[in-house]
C-alpha cells in the first residue's frame, strides 16, 4: 500500500468511535424508553409508587368502569383472581378492591405482581394509594391471602376513555430472590 | 497529490500477479479483488444453504398436515433460513461487490484498510459455522424467528441461544469492518478529479449504506447482548417480572431492523442505476436526484421502525406518525423508479442478461413496494400483520429486489472479473426459469395472506391447500433454477467462454471498463485522470 495524504487507520478509528457510541445508544434506549413511557404513559405501565390521595374533587357526573384481570405467569403455580371483575367509580373517588391469591404448592414462594393498563394512556390517570404490587409477596406453602388495592381515577382522565382494564401478572421470583441473598 | 509520486516509487515492490497458489493465497490475501471473490462465493454458498432450508419449509407446506418435519424443526428452518439469507447471502454479496468494484470505480489501487478487509471476510465462515452447528445441538438451534423476539428468545429458548448470540456478534463485527473500510476508501482514495458528485451511483449507494451499517449494526449487537444477559445472567431488560418490558425488545430490534432492510436494498438501487443507462445508451436521468433520494431514504429509515409494531398496542398518535412517515419513504423510492424509467425512455435499448435482470427488478421490486404501502396503512395492517401477505411483501423486495440485483451485477461484471463471456444459453435458462418460478412462488402468497394464513406455521387450514401446492412447486423450481447459475459460474471461473473485451457492453461507461478483462491483479496503481 502506498502512503496517502490522510492516514486511513486514523480515520477508521474515528468511525470506530461512532460504532462504540451506537452500541451505547442501543443500551441508552432502555432508560430512554422508560422515561418516555413514564411521561406519556403509552405502554400502560402505572406508577409503582404509592400516590397520595389529596382531597380531589369527585366528579359525580362521570362514571368510569374499571375492569380487573389477573394472570399467573407461565410456570407459576398459584391461584390468583380479583374479588370483583369490574367496578364503576366516579373520578376522584377513593375505592378499595381486593384480590385473592393462593399458593397451592408445598413450598414457599416469593411472588411479584406486575400491573399493566389498557388502553395505555389511562395509566397516567390511575393513582394507586396502596397496592400489593408495590412489593414482593411471600406466600407460605398452602397459604391463602386477600390482598387489598386502593386507587382513585384522576378526574383529568381524557373524556374519550370511559372504561379501562387493569391487568396483573403474577410472577414467581423466588429464584431471583434466593440468588440475591 | 503526493500519493501519485510515491506510488511510482513503490510500484516495483508489488507482486504484479496473484501470489503463489494454494489455500494460503486466499487465507492471507489483502487484495480487494481476491477478497471480493471470496465474499461472492461465500454469499453464493450461503444462498444455496439457506435455499435448501427453504426447500424443507416448502416440502412441509406442500400439503396441509404434518408430514416431513417436527414443528420445532420447522421453526428452526424458518429462523435459520432468514438469518442465513440476510446475513450470509445478501449482505456478504453486496460487500463482495463493493470490494471488487468500489476501488475500480473510483480509481483507487485497493481498499484503504486491506488487512482489516482480510479479517472482516475470514471471521464470517466461523460465524456461520457456529450458527449452523447449533442446529445439531440437543434441543436444536434457534427457533424463534430471525427477529428473535423476547420472550421467545429468552424465557422460551434453549441453550443454543448462546451460540446464536455469539454468531450474530461475529457477523455484526464483520459487516461493521466492511462498512468502515468502504467509508474510509471512498473518503480518502478517490482518484484526483473524482469529486463526490462524479462518483458512480453504485459507489454512492454503498457509501450511504455503510453509514447505515455503522449506525445500526452496533444496536443489533446491543439487542443480542441483552437477550444473552436476560437469558443467562439474570438481567431483565425484556422481562416484566424484573421491571423490564418485552415490547422494548421490539423497539430496539426494529430500530436496527428497518434500516437493515434498506441496507439490503440501497446497493441494489446503485446496481440498477449502473446497468439501466448502459443498455439504454443514455446517461442516467436525474443523477443528483438519485443521490438525494438515496440519502433521504437512509435518513427516513430511522423514523419508521414501529410500522412493524402496529399491533403492539401503540397509542393512536404513534400509529399515525409511523404510518405517515412510512408512506413518506415511498416518495424518494418512487423518484428512483421514475428516474430509471425516464432513463429508458426513448433510449436505444438492448436486452442483454444484466438488463433483463434489471428490468425484472424494476417491475417486481415495485410490486413489493406497493404491498409495503398496503402494510403501512395501520388499520389494514391489523389484518395483514403476521400473515403470508407480509411474507409475500418482503420476498418481492428481497428476492426479486436485492437478489435479482445481485444477479444483474454478477452478469454485468462477470466478464470483467473472469475475462470470459458467460455462457449465454445457461444465463437465459437461469433468467427465464427464475422469473417464472419466482412469481409462482411468491405471488400466491399475497392471496393466502389476505385470506388469513399465518406465517411461521408448519400446518394450515384446508382452504389454503391449493395455493400452497403451487407455492411449493414454484419454490422447488426456483431452487433448481439456481443450479444453472452455479454451472455458469463454474464455467466462467474455469475461463471457458469467448474472451471478453475490456468493455464488453457497448454503452457502458466508467473507470472499470478502461482496464483490461480480466482485471489485472493490481489496478490504478497510478491514479487515472478524471476529466
Ligand atoms: C415502499 C417501501 C416499503 C414500505 C412502505 C414497507 C412497509 C412495510 C411494513 C408496514 C411492514 C410490516 C408488516 C407487518 O409485519 O405487519 C414491512 C415488513 C417488512 N419489510 Fe417492508 N416496506 C417497504 C420496503 C421494503 C424494502 C425495500 C425491504 C427490503 C429490501 C423491506 C423488507 C421488509 C421485511 C424483511 C419485512 C418483514 C420483517 C419481518 O417481520 O420479518 N421492505 N414492510
Ligand atoms: Cu420496515
């Protein structure tokens, strides 16, 4: 190879930096996605922090139907269901609902419930003041539990949403918990 | 330029012919022509390997019911077929063409980084050996589709996933090295007077493709790494149980995936833009608009990825944005088709083999573009998504698009590479058999797709039986037609045929036709003068 005005190895190095940068960008998409979804609520993930119930005005004129769905993730042996299938609330009204869970196995399991709301944009307006999904639940062998969840729907909920579904998936996270201790 | 003087001084150090024979010549070669040849043969072999997997798929789908293979093996065939064709056949074929032609077209003696060039080729066979070997592991190879959606590739996959990830890393490293080489070569090694706006379009399209490659291949590497750590090291990027989100996988994958489909078509646009003017004997209509159209396609390709995700429950605003952005891409694509047709308009056309493939490309690729437009309509995609309609779409753009352009390029430049004219009889058999069978193969897929036949399944409802029989017959015929091409290539490599002139195509223009056929081992050691 003959010599050139520009050292090709040097300019290749420059492009290699771009490559490394784009690899980092791939990873940066993970937090970016979370932040974007937190702001816009478009992936239906409600906040996993307890909301404070400020004495909001109750919009008596409006009724919103909230439906509940539960599912045990694949490989998870548990009975998990909502005590009511759906409930009608006024926006701003604090409401409590209960969920039933049973560990039918003969070993203790640590479970984590992950909520998801459809349609996604409703997630921003679903304020939970108390939820079993905020932390992991230890279920003793054979144990049955009634778990409460308290929420209110923000009166700012867009007018075109009159019904939304809150779905919980229950995961067995015992293995991860053991691994961490 | 100082390079001219120094080249003359050093000229005597060079071997003027290929160094000694045997395997070592190919293992150690840093010559762009040798490496181009290696890439092209590798791509063709992978095309045959991936093609045999397609034959298994079509044999199973010949009739409804399960008869030849297990569903799990069927899924491995669709997965590995896709991976081998995308990363093993189409992409290396284009890299091979770039290696052969880019230096010759810009008047450079070689690629800018010849040793890296050697590496970027020689890691490829290992990548594919690993991928193909994983098929023989206990439980089989990857079966989650070439798109490896989580949680199929994480929770529900087997241990061979580690091999899949590793092989994709190597393929990615190889294409990144290839891309950097193309960029550095084009930026630094153009002959004096070869300004950017004088570069042949094949060089331009590859230049832009190379930027796409270095932008998105690292993102693919990130995605497979996340799959690897989710599966084996307890992270939860894509697992809701640990706070991740499986939909995030699709965003990351398609952020890579959509530019990737343009990586597989932009060089094809370049090839067609070389061939059409040659056989229409008119300069390309709208050269500058071609360059700008290519660049805008490349830029737009970064903002349309979610058209693959219309059914994931995006908000309406998102669906609308991605629908409109996707339709916008068809504007510069339309400009290109228009320019090719305008180039032919009132040209003195002849229909040699490269031109026949180029014409088939223009017509059939456009069909694929139209089905793409249909898929881009969000409400309609809810019905078409994950059906054979999508399969029809991407095979029209990739087989009759990318692969036909590669055939066109091979026929166009083969006389330059081998020094002999190819066997025209075999070429005619290859073209006409391929043309008929490819349409028997892919056109009915539109109908079964519209009627609701899902993709990636080994069995199907009885009402699809007749069409599928035809599709399979077309598939076998298309597979067999490629053997004509194999025979033709072997003849050309053995130098059987009439000797080719330096410029075997009357209307051809460009630096590559100013050197003798076959192209000597070293060319343009003294840069040519560009008028
Ligand atoms: C006019 C331009 C195009 C438009 C509007 C378009 C649109 C689309 C849309 C909306 C989909 C998603 C369909 C679904 O999964 O429901 C799709 C899939 C696909 N397109 Fe295109 N497309 C265009 C051109 C191309 C080109 C040029 C290529 C490649 C050379 C290509 C390759 C693919 C592939 C491989 C898939 C399927 C990916 C998979 O799910 O496995 N498309 N296209
Ligand atoms: Cu796309």
